[in-house]
C-alpha cells in the first residue's frame, strides 16, 4: 500500500499528505 500511495504522491504533492496520513493510520 505504501508503495502504491508513494507513486501518486510524487505526481501529486497533495496526495503525499493524504498518503502520509493513511500510512500513519
């Protein structure tokens, strides 16, 4: 999951924030 979220995070800066929250949760 982290990898899947990490990929879009690089493309979308905002996704990085949401991804971080999901990864943390």
